[in-house]
C-alpha cells in the first residue's frame, strides 16, 4: 500500500474520532468490499430513510459521486428497503459489469452506529426523527448529512449543536440551494456590499400542496412489512392511518409533512432552503433576530400545519426580515439598490452593474461547482467545514420556529440570540421544547 493511501485512511479515521472518547471508530472499507475496482479512499455511506427524497435525488447523486460509495441502506418499510437495495446493487453491478449484491439492508439503524465499515450517514427521515438519529450517529463518530429541516423545535436543535461541539465529525444540511449558482451570486452581491448596507429582506415559500385536511380519518390496520411503532419513534403513540405516514408502495408526497406531531409544515420545510439564503446573505448564520411578530392560519384536522403566515423579524442592527407564503424568492434591499433571486434561477437587480461587474480585489466569491453530496464527502476528506454545517442549519430553522411560536401565541416576542432564550415570556419559553417518547431515544 502506498504512503499516500495509508495517510488517507489514517486521516479519515482521525477526522471521525470523537474528542470525548468511548465510542468505536469508523474506518475506510477495504478495497475488496466493492471488488477490485473500488478505490479505497472513498467515503463509505449508509443511507437511512428510503422515501422519495432518498430514492431521488439522494441515492442517485451518491452513486455517481467519485468521493463516496453506498455500503448500507436502512428503513422500517420493507418495500422501500428492498427497492433501495436493488437500486444500489443494480447500479454498482452495471458499473462493474457483473452481478453485485454487496449493499447491506437493515430495518434498525442502531446496527450501524458502531459498524466499522460505515464512515458517514445520509439521513432522510420524517423530521421528528432528525435530531435523535443524528445525535446517535454523531456520538458514534459518524459524519452526518441531514435532510432539512434539521429539527422540529429549537431545544432539540440546541441539543444537536451541543453534540456536534463535543465531536470531531463533519456535518451538512442537505439543502441544494447553496449549490445553485444564481443563489450563490445573490449572496456574493450582498456580502460584497454591492447594494450597500442591507436594510430589509423579503422571502416567501410556496403553499403546501393541495388536499383535504382530513378532519376525520379512520384507523387502518398497519401494513405488512412496515414497523409503525419504530416509525413513530420519539413521537407519541397514535392510531395508524396512511394519511398520517406515507403512501404505501408509493413515493408521492407523504402526509406526515402536514402533521404537526412530526414537522412544522412549509414554514420550515421550504424555509430551510430560503431562510438559509437569508441567513447566508445577511451574514447571520450563527445568530438570530431580537424581535419577532406575526399572524397566520392553521389547517384543522389530521393535517394541521400552517397554511398562511406573515412574519416580521428585526435584528439587533436594525435589519428587518418579512416572511410569508407566496412564490419562492428572496429579495435583499440595501441603501444602494436591491437584488432578488426567485427559485430556481431567476436573478434580477435594481441596476445591471450590480450583477455584471466582475469581483474585484478583496471581494469574496461564493461560487462552487460542487453539489451538496460532493461538498459533504469532500469536506470529510479535506477535514474542513461543509458549505452548510448543521450549526448554521439550526439557526436557520430557529428563525422559522420563532415565527411559528409568534403566530401561535399572537404576541410580539423578545429573543436573545446569544443565549437562545425569550425575555420574560413563560408561554413562549414553554414552546421551545417538545417532549419525546423515550422508547427509542433519550437526550
């Protein structure tokens, strides 16, 4: 084995080590695991939560990456598990021109926590599972790419950040928006002062996709091959009905995305993308606002997340942010002009030179050709922060969750972003946390 290869293996082992020891270390898979064609400096990834987001785009992007290889898949739904196993095995078999059955398929993620053949995990679970499972893997020394939104309440996000600070793992919020060149360009414009001092930021997310609210939904038998209790995990027991979970033997949009027991709804779902751009452009990725107020309406029934909101935030330096449901966009307004980016790639500005003038000496570029998966894998290899560490994702979702609390209570909230606490508001403080069922996880 060459000195370079030896150093690469030892480096990845060290980068995954926990500062506070006591856990088994991940290692690079031997070259024999994927056959003689497998490069030994690829990051071994386990994919957990095999719904529509993992089936496409996550698994296809990971399969195509020269920096990683999928060695395990995991889900509590056997149909999805079998599909993912076939998806991975078929791809590697075609790539190597031979039959391949090397990917492991498991229904219990805990079997992977101290698996030495797993270096990193890609987690795409229902939102209520995000923090508990991410913390489990972080404590086990595994690098974590976590689907957005990272949490369902601020206190859970704080616990996630605490776990990361005690580790040496690389993390990434799995949002592709920072890899879209037009969003990068908009942030460059703002961060380099092309529009002057930022004064006001507007953003909006699209409405939730249609459907009834299901005020009365009959209890159904749990489908064969689906471990519903494990799916609930840290959420409390509730009678099974398909609209609460996800369509059986289908990858269409799941009902849990509109049930507040498992998520925050569109305020966080797409807010994770676009509020993340706000925080990035405003250079407030590790802090938050000082004042929040808003109004909105909630669906009633099984599907009970917000269907409309108008939220106003104020930062300590006077920057104001206005957030609502409309078309998906972010608009930064400054003393000398404005720039707006509408998803997916419509970039406009108050005057052409804001966008057309090349970057000058001392101006920062945010351009990158990496997709989110390659950014995560290369960050592990290079022992550097990813483009969107989970600490920043926590602050992004905190913005969304602060707005949710303000709308729910109907009052103006005073927030201390340094301590992440409300000022003299017991009702708001009680909403920072949500209890969990400790059958599968304890903080």
